[in-house]
């Protein structure tokens, strides 16, 4: 078995792979990937490497595509499904890492931490200007109540926050069981002091938060996106901040990554990180090992635990 690992992967995950397969570990350009892919039985990527239709078509020996993380918008899942190639991922590896980053952003917004650090370094002592708010007893709106949304809910309990959750795919009973309040997207937007997004980027969720949604929000509300760029319409966010329709925002993800000289950089009430959600030592080890195990299972003809294209699962493991 020959496996290409084309993005940075934890050494612990590489050890798992090397025990059972021949592994090439390097970061090819898109052109190089197209040239070499036919040599491999499997490829494992993170978010840097794109696996488009032409790469999948050229990969005559490809038996599985692994994603060391959750989102697969950098993989042409439709083409993989056409070719009956399983796309496996590691949905649980970075759950706690992302949830903690959400609260890092929330605290930064509530207490003006990023701005306070910057102003102090620049020689200003703006103590009176930087009065913050507490998270306790504030309402947190969670858009997407899957694994990460539920982990965020769990941390919110520690801070004494109330929670409203919107997820059209999650059973209402599950949300109630967690003692969160089930609601519509409009309920979340109108009633939350902080809003956090935990959804995949799809045609349905692209620009889910745009001008009309910002109009619904409190002018004291903050919105945080550590999920996928494109769910928030950045043009609409710019307008909302410019016109003070909301109190602030935090983005870990962007419509274009890296974002270049974004107009959003002109505001002091928005906090940025460069797609760090899953970037913890522990999270990367968990995600890497899980994706390695899933890829090896498929190569050995075994049913994977985490597969994105369920149609292929039904075809190969009925």
C-alpha cells in the first residue's frame, strides 16, 4: 500500500501509517499533485491541499481519500463518489480545540483583550474606555448543534450562560436534553448576546448570515465564526460593523484564505485568527491518528467509522 500525506501531519499519525504502508510525506503544488497522484492508493490531506476532480480522475489507483479534520470543501466529494472512492475524515479530533477557541474569541470580545493589548503596546492607558461585559447570564446562540456545537454548549454551562440552539438536522429532543432552548435561526439572531456558528459550508449555508440576518440581531450582539469562511457574507458584516448594527465580531475563517487586505481590518471591534480552530497539539494528534486509522481500514477492505460519502459506504459495505 502506498500513501501520500500531502499536508503537515502529527508524527504520531505518520507512525501509525508507516507500520502498515509505504508513506511519502511532502507538500506538492497542484501541478505536482496531478503528476504523481496515480502512484498512490491513498492520499491524506488537511486544508491546504485541494483534491479536485482532475486529481481524482488521474488517480487511477486511488482507493480512499482521507481528511485529517472535519470539513471536506477542499475535496471534490461528488467526483470521488462517482469513482466509488470513500472520503473519510476525523470529525471528533478537533472538537474541543475549536470549542475552546470560540470561548477565547468570546472573552476577547467581551473584555476587549486584543485591542487592550495593542493599545498598551502603543503607549496608551485606556482603562476607562475598555469597560467590558461578563459572559455570565448572557444568551449564547449556537447555529449548528453537532459535536462542536454541543461542546460549546458544555463550556457555556461553566460560564453560567443561557443557550438557544438552531440546527434543522438535530432532533429537538437532543437540544432539550442538553437544557438548551431549541429555536429557529430568527430566534437565535434576535435573542442572543453572542452567536457562534458551527455548520459546514454548503450551497444552503453559504451567506447564511447576510444583510437581513444582521438586521435581526441586537446592536449589542457579537458574532463568532470558527466554522467555515463563506457562511458569513463579509460584505454584509462590513456594513453591519460600519453602521453599528452589531457590537462586534470574531473570525477564524474567511471567504478567501488568506484574506489579503480585508476591509474588515479597519475596525477595532473585530478579532481575527488565521484558521486556528483545529490547531492545537492535542487536536492535531487526535485528528491525524483518526484519519490514518480510517484510511488503513479502507485499504484493508474494512468498513470505516467515519465516511463522508455515505453512498459509497452502502455500495462497498452493504
